[in-house]
C-alpha cells in the first residue's frame, strides 16, 4: 500500500477524501459517477428531497444486485465443478 495517493471524491455534492492506488482509481471514479448518476435518477423519479432516502434506496438496489451476482457466481461454480468432475470421470475410465 506504499503506492497510494490521496484523491477527493464528490458524492451527492459532498467531498470525501480517500487514498487509492493507481490501479483502483479509475474503478472508484466510475463507481462514484454511477452513484451520482443513479441518485439523480432517483431524485427525479421519486421526488425524494432527503439524500438519506436516496442513499437508502440505492443501497437496497445495489445490495440486491450484489446478492444476485453472488448467487449466479455460486451457480456457475457449481455447474463448472460438476462438468469438471464429469470430465475427470471420463478421463479416469479411459485409463
């Protein structure tokens, strides 16, 4: 973590300072852009005035997406392991 440097991120009009590596900076900036963009969409669509409400709804949305991705990842890994076992069994039979 010696190669970290400070950056300032503006999320919903509030500045946040953090240290990042060069490798993660672009991803973090994309994430902040997406957060601000999605917050604007929530603000327009639902007429939320309190940023706390917007952040709460975005947290639910993003957490739901993460859970779905994790479940999909587990499913894919399960299928992959099953196929690898089938291949291993075929190879064992040929020996």
